[in-house]
């Protein structure tokens, strides 16, 4: 299974982005509006400048109560682990688990084409297991 197949199965291929100079208040508003846990940071909507998550906000809030007055650039992760549409799902899942990432941007030829979350991966794995179970059940009860 390839990452591109996960992207195709998602209800929308749009990636919600935020600029590095946007405020943390704007970040929180976008996370809430779209009911998501992370945003890709991009100056132009197609490049990848970083990633910022609700975890970043909470961690900075713990050490600096004024984080709400900062910009996204001040709290984002600028070195981002990415994957490509042709990458193997199991390999990306292993990376997400071992490095404790919940979101991985998908980049093709240097352009942002999607994002996969651990929720997307789990949803796909459950669907795959249900399909296999149904196939086995059908085989066993065939007669």
C-alpha cells in the first residue's frame, strides 16, 4: 500500500496551511475551524517551511504563558519529516510510531501535495483488516 492511496481515500485533498508570520491565535482558530491537530507552515501554500501542531502550542504555553502573542515561526518545527506519494504505508507508519509524529506532509517534486495523520493510517489499516476478515469469513462459509 502506498501513501498516494491514502491521500486518494481522504474526503478532501486540500492541505490547510498557515504562513510563518501568522499569529498563534490565528493558528488556534484554524485548528479549531478545521478540527485538525496540525498545520503545514508555508509562505505560499505549496512550499514546506515547517509544521506546527497543537502539541507545539501546549509545550510553549507550559514554558511561556505569553505564547499566544507569538508568531507561528516562533513555535513551529522547521525540520520536517516528509514522505512521498509512492512511499510504502508500513514504512511511513513505522517512522510515525518510532519518532512519535502524528502528522507527515506528503511532498512530490518539492511541492506539498497532502498530509497524512496517524488517524488516516489507522482508519486505512482498520478498513484493510475488515476486508480481509470478510474475505476469510466468506471463504470459510462457502460451503
